[in-house]
C-alpha cells in the first residue's frame, strides 16, 4: 500500500498530457471497445495476457485481470474498477516511456453501441488498440471496416 501511495502522489504531479494515456473507465466481462484493447495491451506488457488484442473483454482478459489484481494485492474480482484502475494508472505514471501519447480523449458509440476511441494523432508510435492508420496520419480504433478513417482521407493501412 505504501508503494501505491507514493505512486499516486507521483501521478498527481505529472503534467496533464500523460493523463490521456491513463485508464478512466470501468470495464467488466463482455465489454467491448478500445478501452478493452488498451487494458489487454497493458496486461500483455505486465506479462499476464498472451492472446491477441481483440477489444473484447472475454475469458482470457478476465483471467489476466484477476492475475493482475492478485499481483497488486487486490481482491481478484475480475472487475476493472476504481481500485484496479488506480493501481494500473500508478504503474503507467511511474513508467511514462511505456505509454503512447495521443492527441485527444474523445469517444463515440459505434453501430453496436460500443464505446470506441475517436481517431487520434500519436506523438510516439502506434497507440494500443489502434486498428488502422488513416491517410492523414491519425490512428483509428474502429471495430468495423465500414466507415474507418472517414473524415481522415480513408485508410492508409490496416494494423495487425
């Protein structure tokens, strides 16, 4: 807990640009969207998730999240709520070199009702969960090919 308090204090002192790379939404089993992709990437970076990044909070994400919660001495509920987000954000704050800075924190709901991050510019690499790079250089998080990069001159390349 002492480690968490020190990291939380450090997080409060960081410039606001880093906050774009932190977790700000609760996530649970069955959730879809780019927040899930970013969680999966974080868990993979922690060595806890080895599946493909899918944007769907399924059994593998649940198992990895519960392993992370146990690692952080949090009761392993499999719910990515305030306490788990705080620990994950503290880890990210202590390692800003791990985060890809993005230009906005805007979301939209796609045709399935899933929250999807709006296209962004990135200052240092491909953001976690990006599915395509648009012709204007921005990154899209679209979960469907239809409409991807509309308003951004179309798709330049699809990302793995």
